C-alpha cells in the first residue's frame, strides 16, 4: 500500500507539499515517476519542472541515495530498507 500526505504549509508561496510512503518488499531499487500527460487535454507536460525539493528516506529517517533518470523519473537505492518515504 502507498500512503500519501498532501499539505499546504506555505500558502503564501503557492507551494504544495507531497509525502509518499511505501513498503519496499525487499527490492534493491525503486522507481518513482510523475505522469507526462494532462488528462482531457491530450498533450504532454513537464510537471517535474516545478519540483523544488526531492528526497528519499528510510524507516529511520536516514537519507537514501537516488538519481534522476529522466525529466520525470527517479530511482532510489532501497537495499536493506523496509519502508521508503
């Protein structure tokens, strides 16, 4: 199961905070990707261009190594990690 938290802590700055948590199920790497299409508009968009901060953490809140593969795809090293946030 994937848990999402969406908050709007800095409304004056027009930023939305997203937090996603998921179990790794023993995977050594996990990929996270944003959609590239706009529903109902039939056009591609670059939603990732507006991301200000991106990070991955284990169940003990330690940072995990990650790399950006494409404009909207990130790969996280999750070896020996049970849960990722």
